[in-house]
């Protein structure tokens, strides 16, 4: 993603320098896809942790309280994220986000590699789940709900809580 993003940025710079508006417009999708792919996966890898290292331990502290306040319970959040992720057509992401302006948590989805910022600059991604088939096919075949039910066993809520507290 990074190499293709950098290549697209170089091409964009050249197109802007030449005043080539059609090329500038055409490059936007490559920039969003590759830049988003890098951003999304950078978050995703930090959201995962082996069970032996604390993965799957439910959130505590301020984030745990916010989840209870905004969703009713941790279990309700998991059900909502699983439902939204399973319902997403094609490839994409399901996010636990903090709306900085409303000071409230929300569940959002994005298509393909679109980063969460495409839904609003006020949304901070706290936890992202990759629902592209490549993320789960080897273990779960095409049964996305099974993948979604099991990914919670390796979620790194300590990291997610730190992001939440530092926003």
C-alpha cells in the first residue's frame, strides 16, 4: 500500500505541475485506496493481540464506561459491530469510532479501503475490523459471521483504551 500510495502521490505532483486535471481526478481513487489501505491496516494490526498476551480481555476504565453508556453493554457493542460487519456488502471495514464533537462512540462501516475520515473528520478510529475476505478466508472460508464472532478473542482493548483516553 505504501509503495503504491507514494507512486500515486508522485504522479499527482507531476499531473498538478502540468495542469493535467483529468489525471489529477483519475489519481484520487488510487490515493484513497492505497493510503486508506495503509492507514486501516496500521490500526488493525495494533488492534490485535494474542490471547497469551492479553488479547480478548474486555475494555476497562473510561472506554469500558463509555461503551456501557453509548451501547448499553460491551456485549451489545459486539453484537452491533458483528451485525454491521456481516451486512457490509463486498469488502470493507467495521469501526468503533469516537465522534470528537458529540463526545460519543459510534459504529461505522467503510467500503473497500476507505479510511474512516471519509465518513467525517470528527471521527477517530479506535478499533477497526477488516472484513475483506482475505482477512478470514483461510480459516473461515466465506463465513464472515464466524470470523466476526471469533476476532473478539484477540482484540487489544488495552491499546484501544489508550487511544480513547488520548483523544
